């Protein structure tokens, strides 16, 4: 499916009916990774319409020359949310760079966001990022991208990578991402951080963004729960699916109560 968001035609897939849930993937992949990671945690919950867009420059969403910064991408995602939700209250879930944008979207329009989930979030002030370390497996299977992404390197994880991560590489518009990346920092708008039901999930072994900056979010989001999972890296949604599902289920219950 496609939806026009300003000057960008955003490709997305959706499942279910009910309250919209926008799930945003990270950089260099497309909706297939987010779908593979989050759909198992959400498809058994009644009354959720799950929407998985391809972010600009990835998957089947092109990034026109007018997109020149993270601010432009944020505006596109806000327009997309308006179109597909009709302005109704919705949930936001983001992984990695998707969490960076989801957090900004919630801060920009808190009245329209019923809940926020940030998984391995890319954040300003990333620090204390550990060296990559394999905790399960020989470290000898898969390609270099797999071996540098997963800390649990089993045949099952390799199959997930080859099915839902690797195919997106050929569809990345590297020139567009480089152009946008030159202005990757979002312009501060001095809005307070989102105060609704929030869950932050980080991997202790995340060698991409670490987990230290994620812990700082507790000081900014007054209704946030934080979980730092051992034996998980930046590929945490693949590596710890049962724990992720339990954390999201608890978060959804809090969202329901607050509603």
C-alpha cells in the first residue's frame, strides 16, 4: 500500500483493525525487519491496526531531493501518521533510528500518541558503546554484516537475517541517506519529552548505540519503564523475542489503563 505524505509517497504494509500502531524500522533496512520482529508480539492483541512503513530512501519509499535532513524525514512521518490514522490517537514503536523519529513524533504531538515504545533507540549523547562480542555461536557463520550485527549467531538468527534484513540492502538509496545524514540531528523544538506510557528496551551488548544513553530517558519520560537485556545487542528484537513480547504486552496494558 502507498500513502502520500507531503512530497513523499510512503510504501507500507498493514495488519489487523482497530487502534493504529506505527512501527518504524532502523537505518539501512525496510519494513520487513520491523514486521518480522514486532508482528509476533502484536498479532495476538485484539483491536490493533499495525502499520509498517518503509522510511524514506529505504525499501519502496523513495527520498526526493527535497528531503535533505532528519527534520524533513520527521515532517514526512508526521504527515504519514496524519494520513493513515486520520488524526486519531495511535501508538508509536521504533527500533534504532526508527526510535529516534518515534520519540520526536511523540514529543511534537503528544495528544495524538497513546503510547511510545523505544527499542535499542538511537539517541543524542550516545556513550559507553561496548565492543562487539558474540555470546552464542562460533562467530563463523553468515556474512560480515550478520556477524557484526548479531551477538547471538545461531542458524535460526542467520535465517532471520537472510529473510528480513539482508534483502533490504539492495533497495537502499545510499545517496539519499548520505544527503539526509549530513543533517542528522533534529532541530530542538524545546517541547517537553512525551509523558504518556513509555517503554524503553536496550541491549547490554549493543555495539551500535550502547545502552547508557537509553537509561537517561528515565529522567525525561515520567511514565517510562526501562529494561536492559543481557545477551542482546542491536539485534535485540531478533535475539530476545520472548522478553520483548512480554515487555510490549505489559506496556500495552498500561496504555489501555491510561486510556
